[in-house]
């Protein structure tokens, strides 16, 4: 039996990848707030611990594919909640599944964002405290900030945290990569579009291709990142954003 685990499997990109993995014959264990094999709230320490233990039980301690898709968008009022899910929830699950991935020489894709490098947040206190794994301190820094001020930093820190794991995890036979989508047509993006003010930020994103991604374009790229032909890809950040990152940062990569 080959096991695939997908967080955020009930909606959007996670749901698309879940279907693909099922079609390829994987036994898929979804983790989400609803409509999933493992119901868990990744914003809380207890929820994360339950998600990890229940999943490990269901997959006999072996994970062949792991997609970390669970996340919240920058249109929400509660910036602290977004950091709890997007950074601390994602990393807890990733680290909790390290041994299970090693047991299967598994492949993991983490969903970052092309927004992660569009602002100079490299040395932002919020990013540093996330990378230090200090959830309480991060919450203190975020306070009552809107998620619009937090989202990109969560994805920036998450991407760096993943890449920091690349040497050790690679030696264990685990593949770790990040996909950095631009705006993608999912319920999350619909939430941004429906927001009275945050929706305007979408018009400010330069996209050479002049459109947002279809969910299957992101799901299809993840499928490739999970495939044998991508077996030497490790520690990569794959932008799928219609050219936005190249337009904003043509001389940086
Ligand atoms: P979505 O809202 O359609 O799906 C996200 C899923 O995460 C939902 O099923 C939701 O229930 C789950 N989730 C949220 N909070 C949770 C929690 N506390 N515990 C467990 N599960 C939780 O969103 P999507 O667009 O498919 O987003 C998937 C990932 O892609 C996210 O990490 C998002 O940040 C990232 N992303 C999305 C876009 C975009 O424009 N849609 C762009 C770049 C990156």
C-alpha cells in the first residue's frame, strides 16, 4: 500500500491534488477541518498533535507523498490565526511526518506563495521568531494585525524553514520542495475577491500572462514534482505565477 497525505484536502489545490493521487493509486489520507479522513485544527497544538498521531496510525508509519496545502488567506482579519495555520501548523505536520517520510523515501511538496519574496521581510522580527519556532513570541509581535500584513511573511518563513531542512532530510532520502503559486482560482481567492478593500490588491499584482492560475495548473505542477521524473529535484522553489515574480524581481533568483 502506498500512502499519500494531503493537508487542506477538502478544498482548492489540496482537493485537486487529492484526486490526482487517488487516480494514481495512492491511499490518500486527507487532513482538514471537515470532509477528511483526519479531522483536525492545525491552528492549535492539540489539533496538530492529534493530526500527526491519527495519520501515522492510518498509514502504518509510512508516507510516500505529502502535500502541505492547508492555509488561510491574507483577506482575513485575524493575522495571528493565519500565522498559526500557515507557518506553525505546516511545520509541526512536516516535522511530525519526518520519520514516516524517511521510512518510504517519500516526496513532500509544501505550498508557499510568490508573495513570499515580493516584500523585504527577510529580517522582519515576525519572520525571525517564526524561524526560531517561537509561537508565543510571534503571536506577541503580530498582536491584532490584519492577515494582509502577515500572510507573505508566513510563506517567506515557511519556505526558508523547508530549505533549511534540505541537507539533513535529503540524506535520509526524503525529497522536499516548495511550489510558489500566484493567485489561483480557488475558494481562498474568491474570499479575497469578495473582500471590500483587500480585493483591490489583486489589481496591483503585475501578471505578464494577464490572468490568474487555474487550480489544475497548480495541481498538475505538484503532480510533476511528485513524479519519478522529478526525483532529483530537492530544495527547489517552483514559481507558477504567470511571470509575476520575474516581472517584480527580474535580477534576483
Ligand atoms: P482553500 O481555502 O480552497 O483550501 C484551504 C484548505 O485548508 C481548506 O480546505 C481549509 O479547510 C483548510 N484549512 C484552513 N485552516 C485549517 C486549519 N486550521 N486546520 C486544518 N485545515 C485548515 O485554499 P487554496 O487556495 O486551495 O490554498 C491552498 C494553499 O495554497 C494555501 O496554503 C494557500 O496559502 C496557498 N496559496 C494559494 C493561492 C491562491 O491564490 N489560491 C496562492 C498562493 C498560495
